[in-house]
C-alpha cells in the first residue's frame, strides 16, 4: 500500500466520515448510518482450499477499511477500497473480497452450529448452516480519487465483453457491479454532512489556483482549523504533498497559511519558480514598462517578508484586485 493510500485510509477510518460517505453513496445523504455506531472489524481474509493435486491452496486478501454497523434493521458490513489509479480488474477484485467475507461468515456460523449441536438434517450438516440462518450483507465502495476519469469496466459483464448482442448469455451469467465513488463528483453533490464535504468539494478547483483560493477563503473557518488527518488528506487529494508543508506547530492546521507560505516560497526561490523572470521580462509576460514593473517588484519584496495580499494592498495604496492580478501574472511566468 502506497503512502497516499495510507493517508486516505487513516482519514476515512474516522467513524463519522465513514458513515457520512456511505450515507451519501447509498442513501442520497439520508443519515441512516451513525459514526458512533461504527465498529472496526478485521480486514484480513484467509482461505485454505484443497487443490486438484492434493496440495493445499492458500489465499489471503486484505481490504483497506471495513466496519460493522446497523442500518435501520440489521447488521451490515461496510468496506472501502481507495484507488488513485484505475484498476481494470476491479470488478473481480471486489467480488473476491465480498465472496471471502461471506465464506468467512459461513465458516463461523458452521463452527457455532456444530459447537451448539444445532445441525439436524443432512442438508444442514452438508452446508454447516441451518435453514433459517442468514448472512450479514456486505456493501463495498471503491473510493476513486485519480486525476483522470475512471476508464475501467464497472461490472463482470463488461469484463467479459457481454453486450446487447449476447443478451441470452448475459441472462445466465451472474453479474457483479462495483460501487464506484468518484471523489470529485461526490464533492459537487452536496450530500455530505461531515468535513468530507469541504475536502472533496475543493477537488473541483484543484487545477485552477485562483478558484481554489476563492473556495478555501469562502470556507475559511474550516480550512484555518483542520485536524492533522484532514490536512494530510487534502495534500494527497490536491497532489501537493511536496509543495504544501505540514505546519510544525502541534494541534490543528491552517490550510490558508500553508497556501500563502507556498506562494511566498515561490517568490523567494525567484528564477527557480519563474517569478523573477516575470519581473525581468515584464513586457514579455504582460507587465507594462515603468510603473507596473516597479509595482510588481514591490509586491515581490513584501510577499517575501510574509505579508498577506490585504496588507500589501494597504501598504502600496492599491486595490486588492490589482495586487492579486500582479501575483497571478508573476506566477504565470512558469508557463
């Protein structure tokens, strides 16, 4: 498991977020599952089978996250597999996870039935289950946060190449469909009630720095007081782990300040980040000679001192919009 998946796994393992994710994915945001009722369960499945040659076959699979809880009537197992790359065999992989879970449930019920001597008929002894035994439903989600759209098949029929021309054959081959959740799309639906909404909501703007800044400023109360897991998750989802520094101070983290620091570091690195070229080649990069070039140089120096855009606008007696325009033009020197 890569470090990005580890970060997302820890973030989504929070009971409130986990419940919120499933409520949005399954119940259109209706609060059926509650965070305090989420119970982490074993995510490792082991299966030993006899092979044709007499040798035992060992199978082991591990889910990312799995929790047991209740819906309105009964126990269910909820599981999440996070992906930042398309997995073209995902339907088979998820089907195997679910099958292993049901196999383990049957094995546990069989043991309990034998220990209790509750098996009576030959059919019950054959299966290890009593006629009225039922299994706990398993609902698995694929949480996809890749930068490109999912291009893989989402069900077994698709993997088998069964289209409408094979309708009779399709009717006799059981299908399994993955529950695919696109992180960015989910963030745009406004179905989430936890901090998932703010984090996933920003993904729509991750390729547009200015709009991302506006989004974060609009939700400043949250982004200035993020818990560490959310801050790490935001860095992963924005693909900015190397750029957005983790604040050293203990306690909650300030994403707004981290972004400001990122842009100021870019100014300090000068030519390496392309900003100095924005000054040196002002006319080429869209600055007019003379006063605008001088103003840009002043803005650069004040940013290097750690001043905010509002403070710079006040010091130079310019509008905040003008200062923002200059900063944008400096950063476009990278293009």
